């Protein structure tokens, strides 16, 4: 069936059902989540060592139901040295509803659910610059040129010293060497790159050591391919 935009909607991914693989603890997606959560825990632990007075800001683009950051915050159950403000940008309302339910059930506060297009620069107004930026499940769903454009845009999303956690499959042709080069050229220092030999997924964690940039409000950064 063709939608009004001329795209074949039957080929569009159901991004709510996409989360079903998380129900299987042995799935590649669950393994990836475990790495992402452990990188988030490390970042919070690093920051907790010195404490924070201002709210620590977290931004997740294409956040899904936000289970990476929300899961970690829920397990900390208020045992953090300061407030945390989270913004989830996500276009599938069902995923945001799941995030909202999770927050209600766990008592998590300080979470803004933005039903907004993360591929449009203006959607980040109020959420950027952030201390922790999550780009999980993004780089593998957009054109390579958009990955590069998005990386070049990251200095507008990051505070000085911000941490970026990103994921990308290494399915051939593997774009992760280029992604790591582009990040290095944009002021990011690699803290870790987890790429187990038995799976295609990989998770990178970088610190932003460059100069934060103003947020442009009118740029198209990317559109999902499927
Ligand atoms: C691969 S999933 C990743 C979800 C989550 N980050 C994770 O790792 O579990 C991609 C998500 O991006 C959302 N999405 C797609 N295009 C988007 C856009 N332009 N702006 C915001 N979210 C978008 C989808 O609805 C989907 O939930």
C-alpha cells in the first residue's frame, strides 16, 4: 500500500515490535543493551566520584522506550549525588508510552518524553547541550552521508566533557572504522569500543574534548531509511 508520500508503508519497520527481541535475554539486542547500560553506569560512576550540583543532562536520540538510560537510573533508585534530567526524542508514540509507564511504575522523575523528529536540529532545543548523549540504534538506520553529517553536528549537542555512547552493526561494509575516524576529527576521544568477535553489534563510548557549538534550529540531519 502506498502512503501519501509515495513510500511503501508495508516496508516500514514497526519500531514498537522491534523491541520484542529485548524479551530474549540471549538475543544480540539484549547483549548490546547490556554493554550500553554498562557504559552508562561507568559514566555515572565517573561523575559521581566528583558529584554534581547542576542537573546532569542526558539526551537520547531515537530513544525507543528508553530502557538503556531509564533502566540504569531505576536501578540506582535515587542513589545519585545530584539530579538527572533526561530527554528522550522518539517518533513512535507507543515507545514513549512504554517509557512513561516505566517511569510511573519505578517512580522515576525528571524524564521528558519528546515525541519529536531527532533528524531535525530544532528538536534538540531545550535538551542540548547535554552531559550524556545516546545515539543507540541510529547510525545503522540512516545513510552513511547522514551518519557523517550527524557526527559533525554532535558538538552542538554536547557540553564540554560530555560522553557519547553510540552503536552500529559491523555488517559489511563495516562503517565503524569511518565512524571512529569522523568522531576523532570532530573532537571526540575514544574511551572504549566494544566489538565482540562472535556478534556483529558494536558499542562505542567517546568523550567530547572539542569546543561546544551553538545549536542550529533549521537543519535536516537525517531520515531513517526503513
Ligand atoms: C533501532 S531503534 C533504537 C531504539 C533505542 N535507542 C534502543 O537502542 O533500544 C530506533 C528508534 O528510532 C525511532 N525513530 C525513527 N526515526 C526517528 C526520528 N526521525 N526521530 C526520532 N526517533 C526516530 C524509532 O521509532 C525507533 O524506536
